C-alpha cells in the first residue's frame, strides 16, 4: 500500500495550470513545476504521469472552468448582456487587475495546436463551444426581441468568436484602454445588426 499524498492534488494542479498558462508548455521545465507546485518529482510523475499528461489535465480543467463560466452567464443574464460580459470580463481583467496572461486555450493554440493533434482537438472543441454559446445567446435574444431578427446568428457567432480570440491576443500585446474597449463596442455593434 502506497503512502498517502502529502499535498492537495487540486491545489497542485491549479499551480501547474498557472505556470503553463503564463509561461507556456515548452518554457515550463519539470523543475519549474516541482518548485511551483511544491511537490517532489516522484509525486509529480506518480500523480500526474509527467509533464505532458499534467499539461493536458490542466488544459482540460481550464476548459471545464470556461464551460461553467459561460453556463453561469447564460443562466444569470439576459442574452445581450451575457454576450458582452464575455468581452467586458477580459477588458476588466486587463485594465483593472493588470491581467496580461490572456487565455490559456488561446496561448496553447498559438504555441502547440499546429503541431499536436490531441491539443488541437481540445482547443478546437473549446472554440466551437464558445461559438455555440454566442449563437445560443443571439437566438435567445432574437426570441425575446432583445436582438434584431436580421442578425445572422451563425455568422455573427463566428465573428464574435474571432473578436474574442483577437481580444485575448491584444490583451497580452497591446493592453490599451481605447483599443480593448473598441473591441467590446464592435461586438455590441454586431449584435445590433443593420438597425
């Protein structure tokens, strides 16, 4: 029978996720993980199976948190506000809290997705889910007359996803108030349609 764990597995995973999120997969060494998670190498390999499997667990955990956040917005806000909250949350994080880490999924897409089919699949699924959230909110808004019926829900959802991904990239490279706010304004204009 093995020794009981002397660390909180969830806490260790959150610390690893933060390291990968901020520094990327390639720039995060096993020693960085051991130091940052506060666990030994044996515990890292024994519990998480190594750097890549730890990264995949962290990425999937982040994705579940993203799903839960969108579900909460959909449940608690009217559709137009829920749509814009996804953008405003990014801007507020940057301008109020100085958060320049971007999105773990977007960072991963830029670093690894082109060279790793499994990671590309996780990222693509997450982006498709976010696009689906935008489409659902547009359609709900149209059903309640909060969003004009002439807004093409599928095309606008794709455009909103593109704007959101661009916003995450800009938040890391050009965290300028006017620039970031203009992306939110463009998202708002898209859901207002031709009127």
